C-alpha cells in the first residue's frame, strides 16, 4: 500500500529539482526587478500563467522563453542559472532504472 502511495505521489508531482530551482531563481530575480508576474509576462511576450508555472517548478520553458524572460529582466541566462548547481539524469533514463 505504501508503494502505491509513492507511485501515486510521483505521478501527480510534475516538478523536478532543476525546474524547481530555476523557478525559485526566476521569482527571486523578478521580485528584485520589482516586476509582477503580469508585467514580466507582458514584457517577455508570454502568458502570465506560464510565469506562474515556471516559478512553481511545473513549467518547462523553452530556451527562447528563457531568453525572453532574461531580456525582460535585464539579466543574462547565466544569471538565471548561476545558483542552480544540480545535474540530474534525464527523466527517460530515471524511469527506465525504476522499472
């Protein structure tokens, strides 16, 4: 029974550590730039819900979206990733090892 609970939690939780850390960094930098999610979304030409998803670690933004977000915040992509010091196996490999 506890095994099913673990599988169920994993299936419902769409976040991974890298997306979560990236989201925390984006939120920190957005607040430091004194921008709301709505303002950042407008400036970066993305939907506000996408900003919300990225900041929660659920969204998986494209490189182009990240570049637009960085431009709108006046930062470089390396600024956005600087504190992220994680390296994970791709989800496909991790899933294969679990089976």
